[in-house]
C-alpha cells in the first residue's frame, strides 16, 4: 500500500507544475501578460529557486520529481512573461501607467 501512495505522490508531484502550460498558452494567444503581477511571478519563482537545492540532495523521489518539473516549467513561465513585458510597444499594465 505504501508503494501506491508513493506512486500517487510521484504522479501528482510531477503533474502539478504541468498546470503552468495553460498559463503560457493563454499569454501567447493574447500576446499579453499585463494581468500577471511581477511581484507574484518573482515571489513564486524565488521560492522555487530557494527550494531547489533540497530537491537535489533529497532521496525522496516525489520531492525530486516535483522540484525538477516545477523549476523547469515555472522558469518557462518567467521567460514568457518577461518576453511579453519587455517587448517594444507593449501597453502598460493596468494601474501602472509608467510601464
């Protein structure tokens, strides 16, 4: 039974970051990321980066699967958001007339 729970955790841990893919697809389709807060984006990404060394030294397969898939996919989200934020001609975010 313990193997079942470990397998379930492995699937969930590796699968949860896959929900970042629809976010990236939505940004590409709209060609805008104005509704994405940079504070939220870099806050989450910073926590993921700071947690990643634990992933590297852990013997727990669930944490390793989650850590690797999370850092790869959320780093892709950061790149997509920064691409659309830094493009010339990008309209300013609502409530931020300077950019």
